[in-house]
């Protein structure tokens, strides 16, 4: 049996390269909707941990998560390599 890159046994079987999987896209949107329903509860929990946790590591992690969601993650430096000089 020859190797077929598109899947399946016969030539041309399977999803063509580059075409999105429709089932995966539908599932992803459903999961995102379900997760967003818990957004307010999760933010309140993070705020409570950031303000009241006994663990400094938990407070920092919760504060970072809140900042990332509110302002976005920090971008990468424009010039990561130091210039010789």
C-alpha cells in the first residue's frame, strides 16, 4: 500500500491540505462560549487571590493573570540582541 498524504486508502481521500477541520472549529467556538460564561467568576476569584492569599507566589500569579487579561501580555523587545560597543 502506498503512502497517501491526505489520509484514507484511495487517492484524493481525506481533507485537502489547508482546509480547516469544520468539526474542530465548531467545538472550539462552543468551548470558548462555555469558558466565557465563567469569566466574571474567574476574574473575581483572581482578584480575591491577588488581594487576600497568604502565598506571595499565588498573589503575584493572580495579579499577573489579571494584568494580562486587562492590558494584554507585554510585547517582545524590539531589539533582543545587544549591540557590540
